């Protein structure tokens, strides 16, 4: 599922039927596959909006997250002051 989500995020036009079939093979339904696509697309959209507005996560809020979670969350612009 991670490889599929990465493909959607980086080049959605490259997704082919065998990519969807691989998800079905591990038990995902068509609705599940759609949910993955929707979630990835929403994250990409939200990140582009924040980056386009120049928004950055403030350092105080960033410190409230465990480092591994923060690293996974921060996409685009870095934490303010970092």
C-alpha cells in the first residue's frame, strides 16, 4: 500500500491496473483503494496550499511531537526557525 500511495503522490498518471490489482490481492476493496487515493490527494493538496501561502509549523508546536512523527508530518516548508 505504501508503494501505491507513493506512486499516487509522485506521479498519479503512472498508476496502472496492476497497481490496483496488487492492492486487491492483499484484500483491499475498490472503496479501500479509492480511500487511499483520496487520502494521498488530500495530503498533496493541503501541503501545496500551505506551501503556497508560506505557512510554517511554529517551533513550539513542533516540539510537542515525537521526532519520528514530526519528521513524517513535515512536508514542504521546514519548521519555522529550523
